[in-house]
C-alpha cells in the first residue's frame, strides 16, 4: 500500500496514477450491518445483558454500560431484524415450562474454569446474600475472589489457588417471588 503523499508525488510524474484520488476515512465509521442477528444477541448475552421483546419493542436488560459502542451501534442498525428474530423465537418458546426456565435468574458455574457467572436478572439483595459485591469500577456485581469471571484461574495461580468445593452446584437459581407483597 502506498501512502497518500507518495501517491501525490507519483501522480505528478506518472500519468497512470493521475486519476487516483486519495481516500479519506470519515471520523466516525458506521457499524457494519450484522448478517447473524442470533450471533449479535449471543454477544450481548456474553456481555451480561439480554434483549427482551416488551409490547413489540426491544428492551435491553442488564448492565447496558458493559456493551461497547460498536456493538450498541450494530444493535441500533439491526433493530428491525432483532424485533423479527425475537418475535419468531418468542413463538417457539411459548411452552410454559421452557418459558419459566428462561425467566429464571441466578448464578452459573463454568465447569471448565471454575468461575461464577450471573444469568437472568437476579435481585441485588439476593446477590449480596450469596456473597457478591457491587464493583463500581466494573459497574456490575462481582463474585468473591477468586471466583469472578475476570479473576485469574486457579491453575494460573502459584500453588493452584483456592477452588470451589467439589459438590458446588453448576447452577444456583434465585428463589421466585421472594418478598413479593
């Protein structure tokens, strides 16, 4: 690739490059349109959020500040595709048992790394009872050290580090309707 300064220099001496114009990049590049809406929604879930369809409108649930601006731009660009996708998947998951399981929230243990992850939308009070603390810098609840998803894995620590008990469950569901009046 030739820099624009060299291209201008060559255009003065060579007729072949005289018609070429230097390309200028815009200050803000618009996000590309995602061809895989399901992949985009999985990325949002990986970041600790989810998108639900409420009265025909997509609603972002969870810590929206954890989503990078590029992904947020892709969400805005693909709004109609996301609505269509959520409407189709909502029709397929109308089975009551599956729907209740999707609405559950709690803590999931990754068996490969031993780290704890949140899923759904657990209440802050319940999380604090489980030993989780709000981290202002990360803008999310964090698991007790060293079991948070961003803490080093025990195998990366000197001496192996602490591990969760062998009988620790893979999923801990938040009790439903606790404190409901």
